[in-house]
C-alpha cells in the first residue's frame, strides 16, 4: 500500500530562526510533510546546537525542534550569501523569520521586497513583542513573556502567601508561540489556496502567552478582581497525585465511593452541587487525608476505577517512556549521523487520512549545502567550492 502523504507535502518552507519559537513552527510543518530548508548563520549556526547540559553528543533542544529539516549554513552579511537566501525565498511558499523587527527590511528580505519576486509568499515573522507597539524593538525571549504577561505572577505572586517567582522548567512562551505560528501558517495557506494571496503574519511570544491564559486575565478584565485557580496536587505516601474534589457533584459522589466513604456524598456540606461548591475546600481536605494514607499507584487505581480523573505527578525519567507514550506513538526511533539510533519525541498530530510525524534526524550544520544549491538554485560544484573557499558557506563534517 502506498504511504499517505502529509497534509503539507509539496509546501516549500524557508526558515530563518534559532532556539525554539521559530524552529518549532518549522518542525511542525516538516512533521506534516513540508520541505523545510533551515538557513543557519555562518559560522556557528543555530545557537541551540550548543544548548546542551547533558552527556549527549548532540543538543537535545536542537534535535527536538529541527528533526526532518535540511540545513544550509550561509554568511548573509556577504552579498553572495544574501543572494542565496533571496533566491530560496523567491521559490518558497512560506518564509519563517525570527529576527528583531526591522532586520529583514534592512537585509532587503522584508515582506514588500519578497513580494517582488514571490507575489503570493507567506512571511511568518516571529518576535518577542511583535512588529508593532512600544516594545517592538526590544529583544524578546520566553522568560520576558513569562514575566510580563502575568504568567509568573499567576504561578507564584498570587498564592497565599505569595511565593518568590521561579522560572518554569519549560519555555512555555516559546512552545506556545511555535504552535500559534503553525496554526497561523496553516490558515494563511488555506486562504492562499482560496484567494491566491499571500500574507505577512505577525506572531509574538508576548501575544501568544497572553492570549493562551485560561481565564485569570479575563476574570480581571471582566470584574476587576484577581481570581487565580490552582490545580490541586496532593501528597501520597510515595509521591504526588493531582485530582479534584468535584468539581461536579456526580464526580464527587464517585470520589466518595473510591475513598470507601459513600455516605460523605450525602453530608449536608456536600449533598448537592450548590453546597459542594460552597464547601469545596472542606471536601478537598477529606480527599487529601485519604490520599496521604495510600501510595500514588493505589490512589490512581481507586479513582480511575470509579471514573474520577486522576494522575500521578511523574518525574522526567518516569514520564519519558511511560506506556501511554508508547501507545500513542509519541516516541520514534531515528537514525542520527552522530548518535546512531535514538529515541525522538514524535508529532502529537494524528490523522486518519494523512501522514504526520518525524521524518528524519536533525541536520548537521550545513549538511545540505550542496544538495540545496544544486537542486534548488542550479549551482554547480565549482561554484559551491568557490563559495566555501570564500567562507560564505560552511559544512560540518561527520
């Protein structure tokens, strides 16, 4: 049986970005079948290649956000290098760039310039604070978005008592922005198919994290009151479990059965939805006391058997290869030129009638210089060798 193509098979993408936000958008497109050419700055390439605090011989950050792409390393400060980028952008359906606003215009690669040779191009510009607004020219990273959108405040400063803010263990602003950009590119590609028009997408880390808040910011805008709700985490004998006392009365009744106290559901404090909502803290105390007497596995089994949502707070080593990951195909074996066969996080997107998922290893620096310049731009071997001798191109040897 012929393998099904990805939803974006045939889509040509040029990516000029580093670290997480821009590259993760490109990675999602590659997972969906797009041909993503990653343009890396001469001579070091994407800085995430060096973001490695483990014993692995390649950066896990780079591997995760760049699998399945082609890499060229080119000096865009030199005219011949910039010309390579211009010509690739002229053939692209989508150009992703994550420079500080104004940089692409100075390079002659802004939206208006790109449209001259590629009228229906989709340019996706990713930055810390957007292309407009008072902070547009500020450098922007995930930790700034975490702080300035109130996200860290929600996690720590609004607790009772307030806690000293700590950086999260994940660059949530970056990963959220990558998904936001991926969705915007998909919408722009659909619109292009309908109208023939390209577009310039303005995606910001600040905007993405501000807009993805579940309700706390909206609660303040609506009422002028601060209302931050924290998902409960309870201590068991050997770890931690997350589970709710309710919030609906039917779930509370099932929880009481799981605890071996079905009569508690008829307690005047908890006998209906209204009384349960008014006394939810007391219900949580009863639940917390029961959880403390059991192991995490015992709690999970008892609650799950009674159809009560519950999950163990896993450590990274426990979470990485848990059975659910295997069942859902969220880990795939990839043959890497340095690491050999290794496990790679796979795409979370699944389709009945299309393919998605990691389609190859993360590229070595400039691995596809020759392939891209010959096949896409018509350069011959002599021209490519000359560009290498002039230090316009760089290729990492395995």
